[in-house]
């Protein structure tokens, strides 16, 4: 770290009985005004959640960055993981001023299952069924921007045998996430599908996807983007030619930084 950059680890942001959840907060140096915050959701397959060991690169771009942990399968099924993300937003909004954060400028960022959760945070602000009881009740979970990297957006599609056969990994983890076969848990699948919460009230969303993604079909992003545009939402889609499920960060780094600078009001470094 340099220029006065700080990292504050293991801040408790949610609790369910004896189960506690923590986040790591990364602050840029030399800031004199309240900072916008990007909440990073490091979740893969809704079955692993591990905060980064080093300083995430986005933390060096003029934002505060909060990396949260979530409960995942098999500990929980949907919508519990969503509750954890909502609890993270509420904690940042309720406690952020103590760390120099602006409670009215919060974005989310994630890839794969984390991308799904980031997109869902954008479209489902203050939806009662998705709020949970992880702490700071009554605080709004409406965010101001979201970046979704190759996240599934319509989980109910995995009830279609043909689509499921083409995406066996997504089919398996989606079944686990919703608590059983999607065809038998359609209500839950719809509840946690970003595409079913799209409205004109959604904040700006950046969607990134590899054209040749074998895990999450690129259609998950194209149909989501079309729905957002139809609703009048500020949505940007970049389909990366020849890329699969994940790519060299340098391919999209500038796009992500520019997006959050524009939507959260960050002065470029």
C-alpha cells in the first residue's frame, strides 16, 4: 500500500444467531471528502465465498472497496446468500460515515455467481422478500450502480431440460442454490433472478460476458441487457470476443473503472 492507503479487516456486518459475517474495507489514501464505495461480492457457484487475500485492484482506483463474505451452499440455500449481500449494503449505509464513506454512493461488483448477486442488488432495492434479518433493519438497500461479470440472470431457464443439458455446471449449481431441481422450485428461482425485478427504477448497470463462455451462456447477459434497455435503464453490455468464463482483468479494467467513476462520481486518479 502507498499514499496513505488503508485496509481494515474483519469488520462484522451481519449476524444470524451465532453465525457472524465479516467484511474487509480498503480505503484509498489522501482522501478529504466522503468516498463512494464498491461492495465486492466474491462468490463462486453460490458454493464458495472467500474474501481476497491481497488488496483488490479496484481498491486502488479512488473508491473505497468493501469485500464481503456470504453464506453459501451447503450451509444455506436461496435466498439466504442474497440476504447477506443486502446486509452488507445496509451496514455500509448505516456505519460508513465512521470510515469516511458516502452512504448515498454505493455500487456492487461481482463475477459469475457474484455477478448474479451484484445484478440482483441493483434491481431489487428494498424488495421485502430479499431483505433478510442480518442487521441494521430499516436501512435502504437501494444502490447506485452495479457491475455484473458473466452472471446468470434468469435462473428459471434451468428448468428447461434442453437448456440445462447445454449448461451442466450452471444446472447443477443452480439446483443447489435454489434448494433442489429448479422445475420444483420455480418460485424461489424467480425470486432470486435479476431479470424478474427489472424496472425503470434500476440504477446504471455494466454487464460483461465472454462470447464463448461454456459455463454461463452469454444469452444470460444479452437477455438481461435487453430487458434493462426496454425498461429505460442505463445499461451497458460488452460481449468479449473469444473469451470464456473469466478473462485477463486488463481486458475490462478500464471499462469497470470508468463505469464506477461515471456512476458514483469519482474523480479519476
